[in-house]
């Protein structure tokens, strides 16, 4: 297994190298170059010269690229134009919120999606199957911001069951240790703070889970139907194996490869910034910060975000590859 993971890690090197080249070239293709993007249209010629010198833009490209790689190795992503704080610091402050929201959404999507997809496949053509397929189509078609506003209006404003914005009630004197509010409450035994943070995750979590839930239901259903038609499953059924043994050993294990791919890609997508969901619910995560950066043309934040997305997808793909090896040991030797 160790050699399998090492091979996958080596395959990521060209991807990261290509990404570094794209990130190096992109700001230099902006109108007026990166110095104009940082100073704006009101920058004086003297300021432009000074910032070019400070950024090393007057040096040969190969030297600039070498220094760019050196900064990336130090995780130096620059300084945000809007907040005047290091981009990495801004991401570190907001990353726990996005992780909590993403984990909540994926727990909902996986916890409901795989059982619904399996049951829909086992009872193909039934009312349950039709309802599952219909709801999955609806989950893909309904815009996520519209669903967020509907859930917010019904669950928070009309019924008053859930809070409408934020991560935690500001009147609660909670101790924040890790930045993960639910976990902080558990670590400090402030149960009311942990429960309140969890309650704040319900509506945005349901909103963010809509698309991955729909995808997981459809992929699980299609994959299980395909596996149920294979010869070894029909043979196992003919031998009289119980439904639990058949499901665990022969159906779900073989059907999980495409499902794990979908889960991995969806997790990467959600972690890279749930912009619309965080904006609707005023959830102080990376997605909300990115929306602000786009409106203010904060290029260092946008560059850091691109790098963040790429790293997330690289790591998620590695986890998916490792899960392939665990689900089907034959993949390790290919």
C-alpha cells in the first residue's frame, strides 16, 4: 500500500509544476500588469516603478519564477489588498468555518444518498425509485442560492426553528480553541455553545448538500443496478445468501468505486468555497471572503484561492486513489 501511495504522490508533481507556471503567468497577463492591478488606476508612475522593484518585476522572468517558487515553498501568498493582512492568515481564520459547513453537507449527502440510491436500485421501477430519481433531478435543477433563501425564509423566519445567519449566537460566551466551533464546545465542555454552533449549520448544510446528495443518489443507483446484473451477484443470490451478506460483500463493495469518485470530487468542490451558500447565510468562511475579494478586485486573494482550490483537488484525488486501493486491492498492482 505504501508503494501505491508513493506512486500516486509522484504523479502529482507534474500537476503542481504546471499549476505554478499558470499562477506565475496569470497576474502578468492582467491589464497593466500586476502593479496596476495592485495600485489601481490612480497609481502614479513613481508608485508603479517602486512596486515593480519591490515585486521584482524588473528582473528576468526566470529569476522572477524562481523567487515565486521560493515564496510558495514558504506559503507566502501575499497580502490582501482589502484587509492588509497576509492571505494565508485570512484563509487560516476562515478555513474552519468552511470545513464545518462542508463536513455537515457531506454527512447529509452521504448519509441519505447512498441508502436512497441502493434502495432505488433494489426496487427499480417502484414508487421509491421514481421519487428518488425525481428528487435527485430537482436537487440538481434548483439553483443553490434560491434553495438557500427558501430554507432560510421557511425554517428561520416563518417557523423560527433555526437561526438564519452566522456560525454561533454572539450572546454565547464561547471559548474558541481551534476555530471549529462545534469541536471547541466539545473540547471545553461548553455543551450549549457546541449545540448552538451545530444548530447554525443545519440550514446552510442542507442547502449545500442538495447538489452532492442528488449526484450520489443517481451514481449509487446506476452503479448498484450495474453490479446487480453481474454474474457473480446472480450466483450469490441463487446460493441463498441473506440480503445483508449480499449487500455488504457483493453489491456495495463493488459499486463504491464510482460513488467514491463522486464523493471525492464533490468534497473538493465544496471545500474550495461554498460562495453562494456562505453569502446567503452570512457564514464567515472562505466562500464569503472570496465573494468580497471578487467585488473588490483583490488579486492576491484570488491567486491564493486558485492555489487553494488546486491543492484541495490534488489532496482529494489522492484520497480517492487510496480509497480505490482499499475497496479493490487489484488496483494497487496496476
